[in-house]
């Protein structure tokens, strides 16, 4: 082992790249995309070169290249997204839709387990989940309501399972809230993404009540981070309560979704708190 080379443990790499350790292991074992060094005890050690490769893999996934097709693309300057790549992504979407058509929650869960191993949260949301939600949300879908219930149930359960498992190792607390009546898939994936970045996430979907009651909790943390996800207009009294909460705790605010457009003052507060 080169004493001049800096090495990173798998947890550190997950925090730097946003790719969880399960996915990093899958990329190594199943696809041969990574080859980290090992300690005498078998723990993986990654170099800066490995980290750059992981970031490149994520870029290719963002561009639509299927995970099984990434290896020969590494080191190239621009994507060559051929029909096979498109077909592979469409196949994954088709498999999920097939399970939903049968209302088969067990098959759907198996597919989500595999997809969540292979794709980082952001890529999964933009390349797979968005297409699935769009398809089942068509107004002429006679099973729309039932399929949406099955999807939400299985997807949320799978996300919560990953988040709960990460709490054993993650020490940095953060708060993720939504005031929407029914938080969308992005809310749960954001929680998974934050977990991948080393946060122990406390989730408060469909939040109601006085925000001042959260001040003691936030003030008990050294690093105070509040994430708000939403696509709908906030209740009238919430912006004022939120401003007071930030003033009393000094927490850092991060907002996600259409609320940034609906409430531009949130972006202002976000920049001030950063």
C-alpha cells in the first residue's frame, strides 16, 4: 500500500459521492466497475481515482446509460446512448409496471430492492420512478387508485427499511418535513439520499402543528439542518412560523420541489442560512 496515497473507507466514499455502500458493492461484484484495495481484515479502501470513477459512473447513469452498459463507456468524453441502453431502462420500467398491473406487491418489492442496489437515489428518481408514476397516473387507467396505493405502500416500506438500517451507522441528525397532504416519491427518496450522505434522518410527512415545538430538538443538535420538501402552497401561517423557527435555532434551511417557485422567500432564507 502506497504510504503517499490517501485512502477512504466505504462510508467516507458514500458521503462524498452520495452512492450508498450497498450500491458500491453491487457495482464491484456484479458489474466489475470498481476494484478497491483491501485491508488485512478485508475492509475496502478507495483512492481519489476510485472516487472520480464513481462520479463518472453516476454521470453516465444520469445520461441514460444502463448500469450494465457503463463499463465500456468509462473514460469516454460523451455518451453513446444506443438502443440497447434505452431498451434496458425501458425493460426495468416495464417490469415494475407489470407488477403494478397485477397488484403484486411482492414482485414489486423484489424489483425495488434490485434497482435501489444498482442506482443512486437521484438517478433512480429521474430515470425510473418518474416514468412509472407518469404511466400509472394516466386518467384512463382503470386501476389508477389501487396501483397508486400499492406503489406508495411498497415504495415507502422499502425506503424506510434502508433508512432504518443506516441509522445504526449514521450519526449526523437532520430533519426532513413535508406539509403536503400526500408527499410524493421524491420525499422518501430524499430521505434515502440523505441517509446515503451519512445523515440520520428524522422524517415528518404531512406535518401539522406549531413549528416552535421543534426548536428544542433542533437546538440539541450541533449541526442543525432542516429540509422541506413540497409541491403545494404552504398553509398561511407556516412561512411566519418557519421564519421564527430559523431565527430561534439558527438552523440551515434546504427546500426541495415546487415550493421554491410558490414561495420565493424560502430560497432567500435558504441562501441566508447556508
